[in-house]
C-alpha cells in the first residue's frame, strides 16, 4: 500500500507508549497496533483527529504517501 503510517515515529518523538495513547484516545491497543503496522484498511477521521490531538501533531505527521510502495488493484 502506498500509504505509510508513521505512528511509531510520532510515539517515539512524544515519548509515549501505545498503551498510554490507547487510554487517551479511547481506542483498543489491538486497533492501534493494526494501524501502527500499516495493516488497517481504514481509519475514522474522528480517531485520526483524537490521535493528532493527543500527540499534538498534524495528520501528515502520521500519514505519508509513498508511490514506490503502491500496489496495483486488479
């Protein structure tokens, strides 16, 4: 997938654990892990908004487009 998730980078910059983010955002650790590993198929804007609020960042700090990682849909 051409969308790269940099959640782990932002967590490291903010010195925050997935557990702490999970508690503050109100999302399970399992769902954050799926998002963090790039296995998520979608993310709600409300969840993204809360993550950005807690991490004090912009959506572009978490989501990145890398055309080299694009997959062809057949």
